[in-house]
């Protein structure tokens, strides 16, 4: 139901905390001096995230339209918002003291992370097509700056430029689709049935208008597919992740991707019941998922750089997440939310391990040789995260993939069953892919047998994320209930 401006501002407090906190961190960085500068900025940023999370948790439940229907206050907003805050906090903790970022970049990094988190909130809760575009830009612009944050690094600058060029094209495609849809329907609102009512009139206009409507939706889907890293809009992902500092790659592999899926889920929910104008979304999204899983899995095989390997892996996981949308049913949406939380834990853990390896040795696969003897905790937890990404029990990836597969089978028909079988095949192929890393860590011998000393923050995060991944793999019913409650 619609709310007054006062109520909208009251329910918009998490975003206000993030926006004001980002500004405060930028100002704090100007005045903070000395060796503890990075520590002060990091602690302040974590406090901002904690304050935003507290405000989100204390908000009254229910579904409401904020600011005249521009934004939504509902279950998906709260669920994905909690994931965004966790991803940002993990990126800040992993990035603390990073040599790639440097002391002078600590404030820029923290402030941009908070700004990006604000953008992810807006993208996930946008219930108006114009706000959806603004949310996408609020996510994209800080992302470009974060990728190019390493001063004097040609690789970082090149990655940021490629990301910017691809992002500019994707934004133009999305904006064209939005303008075309507005021209056809005369409304930009997703909530309240306005889009469905307008589509009914367009359906009486003949094949030409229906074709224009379909093209508009495909343009919008293409723009959002870029943000989630789905094929064939994935070309920027490997270069951006490799060129960016590892904490930035950690955040980009989780936050913007999940924000894009939240926007897709909201858009498809609004467009699903449009009678004569209904688009065959299960077929379109299924093809997109199959293509993404294929290219992501096959593209990872020749990689010897650990960040590029995880980048291609994240592309493949975008395909798995698309399966939840391709199922086009409530179990599929619930599976998407469960898998999103599992993906956050496992991918954050994998990037944390890679960051620790980079700090101690280097970022190539050869640097992981003999890691089980040089840093047993690092090798053991890294292996656990890789097994979880495959989807093996008893790790967090298992319930997510199991629910995704079952949602496809529940839908029935030859096409969903084929998608489920293909996803099982690619999961098995990813096990062979990650086996190269496991062999390097546990079988191959290192030319430098000296033990590696992990930073304390990394040790704590590896243990915490590994424990949470196992716990979620063994006991996922509370998360499934939370996903069902979020979808209402």
C-alpha cells in the first residue's frame, strides 16, 4: 500500500545511513592522519554498515510503496539488503591493510564500498523503471572507480576502462528498452498492477505493438544481464576481476550480481501475468542460463590465475542463479534466494583465500603448490569453499543447487528437465576444474617450503565463513523459511 512521505523516510533509514555514512567516511579520510588512518576509516565504515543493518532489522514488516511507488519496502528488499551489508563488510575486512590499496587509498575504498552498497539497495528495491535505471547507474559508477583504484597499475586502469566501455553500452541498451516500454505502455510503475493494465490496451494494437513490447523487454533483460555477468554480456568479468584489488573483486562478484538478480526478480514478478502480451520467460531465461553455465565452465579450464579462474566460475554461477528464474514458480524463486546466501558465503570465502595467497606468495596457480604444508588452515578452508561451489554435501552450495534442480523438475516438461540435467553435468565438470587447485595445494611440492603467516583478519574470516558454510549445508531449513517469508 502507498505511504506518506514521512513514513517513506522512516523506512528509508537504512539507505540514508549508508549515504550519510559514505559522505562522513570521505570527510573523515581527509582529516585522519598517521599509521592508524586505514584502521579508523575501516572501523567507521563497519559501524555505518552495522547501523544500516540495525535500521533494516527494526523496520516494521509488510509490503509498502515508498515515495509514491518509486521504491518498494517488502521482503525481498530486506532479504537482499542483509546480503548486501554482509558482502560489503567482508570486502572491508579483507581489504584492511591491503598492499594493493595502500594507506592513501583506504578512505576512497571504504567510501566507494558504502556508496556501492547504497546503489545496490536502490537497484534491488526499485519499483519504477526510471529508478531501476538510476539504481543500475548507482551500482555501476562506484564499481568502475573501485576496479581502477590501484594507482600506477596499468592492469587496473585497463580493467576499469574495459568495464566502463561495456557498462556504458549496457546502460544505453537498458535505457532504450525502458524508453521503448514507456512509449508503448505510458507508465513506468511496476507495482500496483499499472503495468499489467497498460499492457492489456497494447495487446489490442496488433502484432507490431506486441513485437515492440517484446523487444523492449529483451533490451531491459540485456542491460540487467550485463550487471549479473550472464553470457553473452560477460566479457568484462575476467579482466575486471583480475585487474581489480582482490577485496574489490570479492564485492563485485557478490553484491552487484545479487542486486541485478533482485531487480530481475521484481521485474519478472510484475510482468509474469500479462495475458496476451506474456513473453515466454522460462524459455528465454533457460537459454540464457544454459549459455552462461556453458561459457563460464569452459572458460575457466585454461585459467592459471586464481582470480580469473574464480571470475569464470562466478559467470557459471550466474547461470545457476538464472535457473531459479527460469523455473518460473515459487520454489524457483525461493531456491534463488537460498542459493544467493550460499553463494555469498562460498565465494567470499574463496576470494578471501585468494587474497591471503596473493599477500603471502602470489596470485598464480603455481603459488598455491604445497599450500597444505605451508598454510594448512588456508589450504583446508579453500578446499572447503571450492567443494561448496561445486555443490557437494555437506556444504552450503548443496541445498541451493538441490532446491534449484527440484524447482525445475517440479515445473515439469522436457525443457526444464534438460536444464536440470545440464546443470548437474556442469557441476560435475566444475569439480574437475577445481581439482587442479586441490592438486596444487595438497599433492604438488612447492619450491619454497617456508610456512606462510596469514593475517589475523584472514584467519578469522576463513574460519567463520567455513563454519557458516558447513552449518548452512547441514541445516538449511531456517534459511528456506526466511526466503519463503521474504517472498510472502
